[in-house]
């Protein structure tokens, strides 16, 4: 009557395909102009504003698919000011992607580098949460 003790039919799991977003030439040019403008502006500011500029540059590089440049800029942002905003999330995703690529390629050295970097990001999260900046 109530179905107690009966096994439920297993639901089939569907695999969701991740669509790759193709950037238009106009968007690429816009991102490159943004990066160029913000790079010039970085030397004129300090502190939180500088961290935000590095974050914006990193996010633009990530959108362009230039992962190494994105990682470098996002790391600089976190170095200038610890925060757990969009840049933090993007950097963690990039580290995880690099870690997965290293694992797939059986590159133990690179795998350890990115595992360590991910641990450091967790520490940043803890520091920000605790107010230790």
C-alpha cells in the first residue's frame, strides 16, 4: 500500500554535454582591449583596486582560453589581497583542470604542484573566513 520495503526503480543518469563557447572576433578584440587598458592602469593603483584589476585581467584571459596567463594574473590578485570572489573561484577551477590533466598524463610532478596550489587556495579561504588577512 505505502511501498515500504519495495525497491525503487533506478533512475537513469543522463550525461550533460558541456558546450564550448565560441568567442566572436568582436568579443576577442574587446577582451584584449580590456586587458591592455587594465594592465596600464595597474601601475597607477595599489591595494584592493590593484587586486581587482589583476582579477579582471585574469578573468578576461580565462574567457580567451589563455589559461597560463589567467592563472598568473589571478595568482597576483590573490597575492595582493586575499579574497574569495570570482577570481578565487576561477583560479580554483583552473588549478583543478590542470591537476586533472596532469593525472590523466601520469605527470606526478605537475599533479603534486597543482594539489599543493589547491591546498593553498583552501588556506586562503580559511584565512578570509576567519578575517586573517
